[in-house]
C-alpha cells in the first residue's frame, strides 16, 4: 500500500504511528523500523528523542546503539546508582540537550564530553548543589530543581548566597524552574504562616543583583528571563498556592515599583510564572512515575503556567 503513496505522506504516517505507539509500547514503535532501511532512518530520531533510563534497562542501553545519538532528553530514574554505566551511556548520547537526573548522575556526566543546555535536578533541593564545573556551567541555559522550604532556614542571607553561587556558576542561565512538591498536606499548612517570604527572597535573588552605586545600592536585572514556580502534590490545594501566590505578587511587584518608580511595572515585569500542576501523589515513587509520564508527553516546565501578575 505504501508504494502507491507520496514519500512525504508515508513518512508522516509512520511518524504519527511511532509517536502514538511510544505512549503505550516502545517495542511496537521499534517494529515500525523493520519496514525498510529508509523508514528506520526516519523513525530512529522520533523513537529515541526521549529516553527513560532505569536499573532494568541501563545495562542494555549502555552497550550502545545507533539510536542513542538521537537522544535529546534523558530521564534517569532514582533506582539507578551505577554512575559508571551511566557515564558510558552518556558518551553515546552525543545529541543530548536535556538531562533529568539526580545530583550524582549529573556530576558523572561532566566527564562524558556531552554538555546539555538543560539540567533538571531531582531528589534534593537546588540549594544543596555543591559544585558545577566551568565546563558544565557555561553551557547551561535552563535549570530546574526542587525547593524544600521546610528545611531552608530563616532570613535572606542563605538564599542570596546559594542563588548567587548558582548564577556565577551558570553565566548563560536564562530560565529557572522551582518545584514545590510535598505529599504531606499538614507540613505544607504548617509552613505557610512561618516562612512565606522565603520563596520571595529566592525569586528576588534570581531576578536582580545588588550593584554598588554612589549613595547606596541599586537593583540590577540578572540575565534570567523566566522563573517558573511549579506547585504539585499537597501544594495544589487551593489554600497554599493561592495564598503564597498573592503574597508573592503583592510583595514582589510592590518592591519593583519602589525600586524603579514605574507605575506600569505590572505590565513590564512578566518574568515570574506560576504553574499549578494537578497531579497528586502519596509518596516519591508515585511522584517519579508521574514525572516520567510527563517527560514522555513532552511537558516542559519553562513553558508552563501563567504570569504571576495575572493571578
């Protein structure tokens, strides 16, 4: 049947079929590559664009294969602890753009010669990141990670310190994603009245840096173009995120207006976005499963949410 159709139409059909099968069965998508060599070459970039790595498939994947050079986004599950095999796998992923993994895996990738521009840290707070080499840092434009306010401490100084450290290590950084996730609704409720301004300190540090001027200090904009606050789990209850969002909006925009003296700053300042994710989870295993599904669906945190000024 295919030989009677235009080549472009055949490619469109098999592309759609491969993309559809990827959501249910990778093996079925791979079967389509057996139709012909030409179709195989056309489908490998589709099938291998996003790859989920677990302890069950790591050994097989690390052996290499033609498809690995097409991997653009790599998600490494938390049950993977063999950094040596991950290192071998990464060396085959020469086209990697986005690495989504734990801190130990991201450290291991540094020597692989592959330098993605997007990094997603999981299973620990961005605040705990201890070091990023200059080789890794100069390539990264998009950064995502968790923020656990319950253990962050009080006062602006700690936040300013670690954010400044990140900005210095990532000179090309333009997009930041901060995920607030918890399975414990009571912990979230207890946190809210105590440290509601903690997150404001972090956002402020990502958006502006203090510059010494005659007669005092002035706030100068950093190179960060967008900060996305991602609420999920117990944070999606209307009470926590709506209260926090309103407080952030009032405090942040009020501070901007005082600093700049501009009345229309609410229109201009649209660098802070809020994404209220509807997914709930009872434990971190469930959270990882849901996150892996989002990865395969092509969800991108820096493209989600609405401007804080519109809330």
